[in-house]
């Protein structure tokens, strides 16, 4: 069982920055692929950024050049640095941990709200 706890969301003006963090309570953090997803009201949950157990990253086209995903193996934490935020980035952001031994879809945190508004 993996528990994920997100933090760092909030209200920010357009053009601002936030850094999200997700702490995983698991001994084998390094064997999990980690991802950040987001879900806006009335929309499906979509992948924002992912980082493999080996550190390879990929991003949704809409956030490339603005968001950066990283992980700290010593702290069992994955981060999402979000810069140049836009109103369309407003959503609940969820952390995900997955590997071949995880349940279908992996493990999910409860989410953290990000609101971009002036």
C-alpha cells in the first residue's frame, strides 16, 4: 500500500508560480514511476507530467517549457514546479505512483487545488 500526500496548491495570479510536492509513504519509492495529473470541473483527469523510476520525464504539450517535474529519492518526494501559470491551469492536481505491481491505474493522492486568477 502506498499513501500519497500532496501539498503546495493555492491561489495565484496569472504569470505566477507554485511548487507542488507529493510525499510517498513507501519504502520502495525509487521503483515507482511518478506522475502529476489534473482535473478541471467537468473535464477528465489528464496527465500533466511524469517521471520514471530512472528519472526520465515527459510533459503534456500544454505545459512544456513552463512546468518541471523532479523527484528526491532521499525524501520520497516528487515535485512539480509550475511557472508562468495561466487561468487554464486551474484544476485539482493529483499525484500518482505506479509500477507493474501496483493496482490498475496505480495509487492516487487526494489532490491539491490550484487556482490561477486575478
